[in-house]
C-alpha cells in the first residue's frame, strides 16, 4: 500500500506542476491577445447571431429526428449522419434478485460479475489531515 500512496503523491505533484505551467501559459497568452482583442470581439459580435440561430435549429431538429427514429423503431442513415436506434435497456433489482437467489440457488449460474474499477478523486482540504491508517478498522 505504501507504494500506491507514493505513486498517488507523485501523480498529485505532476498534476500540480502542470497546473502551474497552464496558469503561466494562460497569463502569457492573455498578454499576447491584448493586441488583437478588439478585433476578436468585433468578429464575435458579427458571427454570434449565426452561431445562435444555427445552435437553436440544430437542437430542434435533433430532438425531432430522435422522436421520429424512436417512433420508426430502427436506425436511419443520412448522407453524413446516422441516427442509431437503441431499444430501451432492461434493468433488474439486484438486491431482490440476490434475495431470490438465496432461496433458489439454481439461478446463480446466470449471474455475471464485472471487473472492478478504480477512480482517482481529489481530496478536499479538510480531509487531507487524515492518513490511510484512519480508514482501517
């Protein structure tokens, strides 16, 4: 476990160094952009109505297509876009099925267990004071 803790700390240090580099980059970039910012602002004002109208039309048409393909019940291909139909997913109440399997062990052979996964999460400042020993029983 000590090796994993060391690697987590190393990863955190690398991420912190990257954050510092990004902040430096952004500061230098902002300084460079000052020279052309007025032109960029004018360009945005010119194009924003087109962007807004297009985004609105895309959203409306996307929902309309999804509704129609759902009603149609199968995928539809256009020249450049493919509306892929996927039937509703079946889900089960795992806790209830586990209870049922306890009384009917013959159904356990139909159960499949996925592989474990790991996610890395940032520790909030108030949690940083506790060590891994605090988490042990």
